[in-house]
C-alpha cells in the first residue's frame, strides 16, 4: 500500500483526484487531460513566443510553472501536471536532444553498443542536473496555493530506451527492438540504468512537492506480450516498488494484454487508451485499482453537442467510482479549447448513478 506523505496529507480546496486514486468516496469524477499545459491554449503560445523554443520553456522554472497553472485557471481541470518532458532523463544521463518544430525530438548521439553506455550515466546528482524541474514544482505549488494537486511524471524505461537507441520518433522503433534480439545484455543494462535514474527523479519530484506521479510508457504497444514482460513490465515494477510516498498512475499505451500484470503492481491507477473497452478492463482489474481515461482525443474535433454526448456515453460505461476522467492519450495541439471546456463541463455535471 502507498504510504501517506506530507503532500498527500495536506489540505486542498479540491482533492478529488487523490481520493479517486486511493479508492475513497468521491462526489463526482475528477477530470484532467494529458498534455493540457500546451499548445491548445493561446496563453501558452504567448509565453512560449517570448522564448527560444520548447526546451527553454521546460528549463525555465518560472515559465514552466506559469504554463502548468494555466489549465487550472482557464479550463477548470481538477489537477495540474508539471510542464516538462520525458526526455529530460536521457539528457541528464548524457544524451543531449533537440526538439525540432513539426518533427519532434532528435538525438545526435544514440546507444547501440556497450562502448556507448558512457552516454547512459547514473552516478550524478539528480538535483544538480534536473533541479530546474524541482524548482518549477515548488513555484507551481506556490501559485496553486492548495487549489488542486500537482502531478509529476516520467517516461517508462522502455519508452526512454526507444529514444536513446533510435534517436528520434518512429512508427516501428525497429532499431530499439533489434537490440532486444541481437544484444539483450546491452538492453537490460541500459534499461536498468534508466530505471535507477527514473526512481531518483520521481522521488526528487515528490520531495519537491508532486502529490502524485504518472509513468508514461508511450511505446508499450509496439512490443509483443513476452517481450514487454521482459523488457517493459519488469522495469516498471521496479519503479512502483520504490515509490511509496504518493499515488502512482501507470499508463502503458497499447498494452491491452498486460493490464492484468500492471494491476498487480504497487500502483493506484491504470491509464486506459481509447482503443481499450472500459468494461473489459474493469473486468480484468476488478475494483482494486482506479482506471484513468479514455475518450478518443479526436472526439474533441466534433461539435459541442457530440462532445457532450460521447463524453456522457463514456461516463455511463464506467460502472465504478474508481475512475479519473481523461483522454485516451494527450490532447492534440489544434483542438479548440472551447471543445475541451465542453468535455470538462460535461464531466463535472455528470451525476454518478451508483
């Protein structure tokens, strides 16, 4: 069981998401969105336009805190999530990345052999290399003033492994997957190193003031069940065993057949993508874990009436109070913020039937 820390014990004006994660009584479902602090908001674009780019925004605590709070003020979500990126971890370990506009991340150096493990360092001070994230968390909490909890996050080891070996986004991540077959020893060594740093990083976020944390395994679905158990789940489990201070959410996109294994881990919440049926997942998980999700992000391109209808249809499917409402993945950057507001308003107006 997760322990109660000074952060989860503190009083909030709105603590719905923490109560839902812990399986406690809630008067309505809490709602937030992955990537809510981002390009859908004109206010975000105004802040970013004053900086050189995405990375400067991530690495400037005052500005990162500012855009983290914006969705709470402007959209009315029930939690903030710190504005950062999963790739700050490989960069701290020794692999510098660029964020190229309209293309995504790019690493000039990748890891493909044992000699290149020098770019996967573990013997360093997290606060020294990633202190800007912790400072942003502290500033965000000061600005939030106890209105809602703040979520910290990190990428799962397998997803970080993909970028450290591939060097960029990919439809197949064939270079990353090739290593699992041709050099599994290298794969496990790198995954162990990523896991070690990720645990330290999440604990530093919690110490700084994150009230819950989420582990994103964005590329879980590109592995078969056997490989994901060996190169994915094993390392996520190490993280969940180490994090006992705050509620933990696991989001393994596309890992439908691994939900039962995820639910056995020391976590509170399982994230569900839009390709998964809530009824099926609830039958697998039972009522021992909270589910999070899972509206198709593209629903938000529909009319306001359709957004309301489809959101209500999703809410009707839950059959349990153990649910945190979200999309099945991050909100897309060209979505109309007013459609997001309709989604959130619909959730807040929904009356739980049981």
